[in-house]
């Protein structure tokens, strides 16, 4: 069984980019450009959380495979918020070897 002692639910606040009086349906396939912006901005924050956790010797996993309409009620998240990702956090049971990397000259043009 795989488990993690901590789950961090990373939620974007729709109202930070969209006017208060605008009522939009927040789903994965919403056409609003603003939704794409808040997902991008929150994703950047998640990336930095993962980097910081790694620097502290913690293992993480960014979970993004869920359905908004199903996850929000389970976590009691309001409909004007968008769950961008869930981070599992803890000390890893193992330390895998670093994978081989291509030489810089092979990937930079």
C-alpha cells in the first residue's frame, strides 16, 4: 500500500482574475482565458513547493488526475475555487538513483 502522511490541496481563487459578479462554470474544459491563467499561476506555485520540499529531503507527488465536480464536494471546496493539484508529501521509503541525462550539447541549439 502506498500512503503519504500529508496531502496539500492546491486551489486557485477564480475571483482573483474574474470580476465578482461574473458567474462562470469552472470545469476542465471551460473556455475562459482567465481560467487558463489561474491554472498556470497556481501551477508555478506548486512547482516551487515541490522544489522546496525536495531541498528539505521530502518526497512529493503532484496529483492532477481528478474531476472537479467530484473532488470539490469531497474536500468541501466552494464552486468558485478550482483544484489545480494535490501534493502528497512525506519522507520517501527509498532513494532511487538519478536517471542518466543527455549532455547539454545534445539538447541546446
